[in-house]
């Protein structure tokens, strides 16, 4: 499983059941966090809202040009 040191941001490879994880760079034992894969749902929804707002703004701009 992939982890990252929150102190120096060095990637750390370790087993999930390994209780004693140590950063190979700064030797920190605390702050070794699992790497999160993928985009969080909140960020995906925010992107969708921005897309809808951009389409609405462009549609309004083009509708205003026709008059």
C-alpha cells in the first residue's frame, strides 16, 4: 500500500498491517498517511456546477447578442 510522509512528503511503501511505519527520508514515525486515490465526490460536484454555470453564462451572452 502506498503512504506519504506528512512531514517531508516522501512516498513510503509499506504493508497495511505493518504497525511501525517509518519515513525513509526524515525518519518520522508519526504522520505516515495513506495516499488517497481518485477525485473526492465534492470536487466532482463542484466541477459539474461550474460547467453548468459556464454554459448558462455563454447561453445568456449569445441570447443577448441576437436582440
